[in-house]
């Protein structure tokens, strides 16, 4: 958990210090024979929305099994994260 917390804090600092010019630069993500090219800003939004999507998938699998959804990527209805 300590490693995660340090990495998260480092990422927050780096994102806050990123210039508008950098956010508007082209970025490319390659996966297999495919690639996704867009601005850095749009790529980060896509990554955030993908994390939200997968959190929803976990919720959909856990709740029907009677398991409370943990606070992943922030609080859930079952766990405030505190």
C-alpha cells in the first residue's frame, strides 16, 4: 500500500505540473498490431473512463455474489474508503 501511495502522489505532482502545451501534444499507445493516437489530454481521459468502466464490471460481478464492493479508485456505495 505504501508503494501505491508514493506512486500515486508522484503521479499527481507530475500531472499538476504538466503544461497545456504538453497536454495538447500527440501521444500514441501501441498494443499488438494496433495503435491509438490522440492528444495526451484525450488519452488520459480515455484511460480514466476505462478505469471507471472496469470498476463497474467488478461491481456487476461482486454484488450478485453477495460481496460488498470495495473502495477501488475511490469510495463505493458499500465502502466509503475511510
